[in-house]
């Protein structure tokens, strides 16, 4: 089998050239990072869970008419996605105060916000992904005013979908971040949701207990990250109810 061409390797995923023009194979790694990669670990099975969960969420977005890059899952760790020109922004939707917002504004974590708030950060690890206002985004040409209107509208639709889905299984969606890309249909660009949607990119709290079921478990040393992600997957029906841990790797039996 011919070796695939690696296009990019990030903190949590590797992108390879896809089998057809305009496609990419997205491989989910087991690496866990926090605080702009200052804290690192490898957690067996994390990539498997994020692959399955991102498939679940992207498929749900397709069903409600939100365009995204997902085509199909290929195996336990890989999925086929559409190639897109990534907008250099992380789009953050907040329903409750947490994380950096709590620190910036002195708000107690878990404080419900008056309405969902959409924020933007410039994707640059060396700068720490700084928050930027719409004026910067438009002035520097990262996105047009029409793009920003479309991004906000789509982000809020994603928020409605994720909030409702999570509430139905007893989970509160605190906040999440997504990325957008442009695909071209003829000469006309179209925005789509790209990257991934998983507990790596969301804050998820149990409604009854407040238990954290997201990457804050790793950031704050609150327990086993795989247990948290597996619980999310089990509640959503992504894993059978009798599975207690994500599958990791084959074991040789002598």
C-alpha cells in the first residue's frame, strides 16, 4: 500500500491527503494537551472516542442543514472529510461563564449568561490564540462582513443543536469552540463547519452533579479523561451501554 502524504500535524489530529481530489483523511491522535501545549500526555483510546463523537455531531449537523466537512468515518481513528480553506479563527460560543471568561470578568464559573455570546480568537499558537473583535477580522481580511454574519448565524445554530442534544442526556453545554472553512462551488465560496466537535472542544457538565465531562478533567487533574469521554459517548448512544472504556489497540495473545 502506498504511503499517504501527510499534510499537517496538530496537537490532536494528523491530516493526510485523501483518496480523491478535494478530500482529506483526518486521523485522531491519543495526545492530550492543555495550556497551549504546556501540559501534555498520551491517553490510550482518546482518539477513538473523539473520532466517534465528532462523527455523531457532524452527522447531526448535516441532518439539520448545517454544512460541514464530514463525509464518512473510515475506521476507529480516521474519517474522510472535505478539504477546505480554513478561516484563521476559533469561534467560541458561551452559554455559561467558565475558563478564560470567568478569569477576565471575575464571574463565578457556571454563571448563566443573559444570552449565548460568540467570541473570536485568532488561530496562532505562538501568540496564545488571542481574542479579537470583528473589526480586526474584517480589517485584516481574515473574513468579510458577510462571512462574519454567516459564521455567527451558523455558530448559534450549532449551539442550539448541541445544547438540545446534550440536555436530552443530562449534560449542560457550558461552551464550545468550532472552526470554519471555505469550499468553492464553481467560483463561489461557501462556509462550512470544519475541524472537529468533541469533548476536546466543548465544556460539558453533568446537569445534576456538576461533574466535568470534558478536557477540564485533564487540565485540572480531576480524574481519568477517558472515563469522562466514554460517559459522554455512552449517554449519546455512540458506544454500547456495556462498554466501560474506549477500545485502544489490539492485544496479542500467545
